[in-house]
C-alpha cells in the first residue's frame, strides 16, 4: 500500500462523511438560525427553547433521509471491504 492509496481512501471516507452528515447539519443549522432570530425578536432566552426544535428537526431529518444515509453508507462499506484484497496484495 503506497501513500497515494492511503490518501485516496482517507479522502473518500471524508467525502462520504460530509455527504451523509451534510443534510442533517444543514437542517439543524437552519432551525437554530430561525429559533435564534425568534429569540432575539421576543427577547426570550430559554435554553430548552433552542434545543428542542433542533432535536425535533434532527429526528425528522433522520426519518426522511435516514434510509438514504444508511444505503449510502452500506454501499461505501461494501466497496471498501471488497477493495481490501487489491489494496493489500
């Protein structure tokens, strides 16, 4: 295994992580921004008021995009495991 293969595998893993986690992070970020604007406008600064909507948005996003996330990760893991013989030998 040469350094180029290590870098390629690492890059592919990071890109996969960003692809799978991206929708979840973006939805929670958007909900947090909206809640922060509402809190600033109403001057209500309750910690649970910002946490609960983000948690609900994360669960909803996982319910909607969860099957896609799992299938994408399973395909990546299968591809990685199948490439072990060519990488090692």
